[in-house]
C-alpha cells in the first residue's frame, strides 16, 4: 500500500500542475492582457523642445508685424514667440509653427491671448501685471499632446499695440 501511494502521489502532483484551474488561468490571462493594454496606452517619452529665435526673414515671409507681443526668454533679445490677435508663432526644428488663438482664452496686452493651440501642442503665455512702457516679464509654456511641459521660458516680453 505504501509503495502504491509513493507512486501515485507524484503522479497526482504532476497532474495537478499540468491541469491548472481554468478560472485561475482565465484570471491570469485577463491580468496579462490588462498589463499589455496599459503599456500600449502609455505615452511615448517626452521630447523637450528648444524654440529658435525668429528672425527678420521668417517675420517677412509670414507677415508677422503689427499688434501683438514678442517673448524672448532669459537674457536673449531674440523672440521665441510672436503672439497676436489671431495666432502665435514659434520656430521649432528650423520650421515656423503656427498656433491659433483659443476662443476661450483670456486676452492679454496688445491683442494677444494667454492660450494658443496647434497640431498637438498647447502654448500658454503669461505677462506680469506691472508693465514698464510696453515691456513685461513674460512666461512661455509649451505642452505636448499628452499635457506634459516640453518647454518653459521666462524673460522679456515686448507688447506693441496698434
């Protein structure tokens, strides 16, 4: 009898391991599927943006003159954002990018707005409350399609009303 039990016990253990509980297997499979779906929904790594100074050739080509504000971060005098009544512009990776004024935005100085939208980006602008002869402390914040900040700069902003 003991000899028989010694042979049957390992066989029973092997059978139990090779034939898992169907409910437990289904739960494990659902958990694995959920993990894969969650990984697939995760946003790609954020790509930091470094806007370039907008020069005279870009300003002429896109007719960027008139009412609006020019934002130059840090101690730079080269504008990184030109914001007007209808749109704002940035130069990213050598290309001019247009942002449309958000209809629900708050108006800032010289016909500019605090929020502009582009294909996949949100541009937020802020001006200090106390200007000095149309010169402000200004802040630029650029968010990617996932709402992550990919650029922030503070510095000089000059606003020219028409």
